[in-house]
C-alpha cells in the first residue's frame, strides 16, 4: 500500500507546484504588461520633450498625465510646470527646465526597463521550470501506472498463491483428522460437513448428529449400532475454521471395552470388600445367634418340666424369650446391613442416609477394626446425593486402609466424621498412622500404585474409590503429614439434609 501511494503523492506534489508556477507566471505576465505600458508612455513623453513642437494644449495634457503617473520629485515638477506653460520653447529657461524634466523621465524609463528585463528573465526561467515539472509529472505518471500495474499483478499472484496454500491447508487438515485414532465430526449449524474414517466406522450416520450436543465436559454416551451397545466418550465442542468458514468440531472415542473393564474391576473390588467383611460378619452373627439358641434351650428346659409354671419359672421364661428376641434382632440388623451393601444399583444416584450408611458399614467392619479405637462423629449427618453401595464400598476401602496404616502403633485411632459445608457434605477419615510422604501423595490415586509389601495389596483400592466418588459427582482428596492422614470425601448435600451436630 505504501509503494502504491508514493507515485500518486509525487504526482500530487508536482501538480501543486505546477499550479503555483502557472499562477506566478500569470502574475509576472500581468506585471510585465503593466511595466511595458509605463515604459511606452514615458517614451512618448520623451519624444514630446525632444521635438519641442507640441502645442500648449498638448503640453498641458502631457503634464497632467505626468503628474498622475510619473511620481516626479519637486524639482522635476517645477520644470514640468515651466515646460507646460511656456510660450517660447527656445527660451533658455524653458530649455533648462526641459532638460531637467527629460533627465527625470529618462531615469524612470531606465528603471522601468531594468525591472521589465528582470521580470522577463524570471518569466523565461519559470517557463523552463514549468517545462521540467511537466516532464517530471509525466515521468511520475508513467512510473505510477507501471508500479500500479505491477502491484495489481503481484496482488493477483499473492491471492492465487494464498488460495492454493489455503486449499493445501484444508486438505492437510482433513488428512490429519483422518489419521487420528478418535472419531471426529464437524458441524456447521445443523449441517454435518465432515466425518473422519474412524467416526464412520464407529457410528452410523443416523447416530452421528446425536453426538453433536453442547457440553461443558467430556461425557459417556451410550449408543446402539447394528444391534450392538457401545459407549462413546464425547469431548466438549471446539470452535474451529473448517474449509474457510466457522464450524464446531467434536471428538469421541469408543470406550466400551474400557468401561466394561472398569466395571469388572469395581465388581472385583466389591467382592474383595465383601471378603473383608466376611470374618467380622461371621463373628457378629455367631455371638447373638449363640445367645439366642442358649435362651431358647433354657426356655425349652423350663417348658419340658411338665409341671405347672411357678412365678419364678414364668420370669425365667420371659427373660429367655427376651434374650432370644434380642439376639435374633441383632442377626436381622447385620443381615440388613450386609444386604444394603450389596443390593444397590451401580449407576443410580439417589438420596442416601449418610449416618445410616456409615453406621451399618462400620458395624460390619467391627472385626477388622477391633485393634484400633474408632471415634464416630457423624450424629445427624443428614442426607447426600450418591449411591449406597458405592458409598459403602468407599467407606470399607478408606476405613480398612486407615486401620492397616496405624494398627501397629500404640494408641492407634481412627476418627470418622461428617459435616455440612455450604452445599456440600464432607466425610473425613482421619488416622494417626505414619503419614504419607509428600513425594507420593500425587500418585496414591493411580491404578496399581501401592506402598504395601508384595502380596498385601493390589494398588486398586484408592483408585477405585476415587472413581466411585467421582461417579457420584463428588471428590476424594487427601491431607497428610507425619503422624496424621485424613481422606476427605466431598458429596453434594441433599436439600433435606439436616446440619451436622457434633
């Protein structure tokens, strides 16, 4: 653009200078014409003075012209009066006045002639300068036209090359999208403008548009293709320029096998948790069951005596029945807690009675936690949004991990608490074990990472717990220092949740 403007600017400057010169030349011509008229007038006066034949009336008219335009000095004016009124031009006094007046007029005529000569010299110079300016302007115009033509040709070539490069970019972009291992689809409004080869192989055209839904985070989307159920993980949309126009790009991948594997891992972990509970459950059921059987045996002994029941017999019989009923109720409670741990659906997020889940799960873990002090601080914990089975599984993993971490210490202690913070409920598992070194805290939720001795852990407990909490819309975090570790489960508090009371 700058190069294009330079010739035009030069032509403009030349044009301005040319106009100024023309105006100046015109002014010079006018002034020269005026000076020439003045010189010719004085020549006429000098001729009249030299001839000495003019009549008195003519001399009077000439004198009037001189006074109006000659600008004579006083001596010359006096001489003019003498000459104009003389009756005898040959009189010596008149001749002297004539010579004085002639000298003054000649001096003016010489000065005017010199000015006229200088003016014509300047005029000729300006005419030459004008000629040069006109030639320069013509050269600039020719160069300007050539430059403009070259710029137009360069611009056309640049546009052509840009179009070629842009087309190459579009082609390479498509090739890159086709090389990706994930499915890609591009939407422009409601129009599907592109799908890569992976997308076409994963999903038929009838289901592709259903994937193009605005979302703020990646999400799993179940679809049925050719009778087979698939799970696709779809990323949030990305605004892109595709084929030179704005469009929206979606990326997705088939995670069916990965999700099935995760489900198997979670189920296996649940079986491990059930196995962990088995010993404690057997002990918990055996004690009240034995008491109930003993009470029933005593009642049978009283009834089998075959005699009328005395008041003491009836009192003993009532005590046996009460003890048997309490033992049976205890067994029923343990069975209910265990069935609640197993029956909840994996994918359902519902309102969960937090205090009930914590109490029942810790009761089932009584055999595993019998070597440490367990402090419960979740009275009236309220309700949370979650899944009962998943939450119970997380409680088992975190409580057993805490017990294993501190069980060899004197005064081993686990505190389980719950409190409401804004719209969230925080469930804390705090132990006084050795703590987790800072350098490995960021890895404890990685799969297969464990600090236990070989054969004592799979490294999946915390990883699965983290995913289970995340699946319930919550977060699992850890805070640890030497001699203290706290795992915190954050879940959405239900609107019906009552504030926690310590």
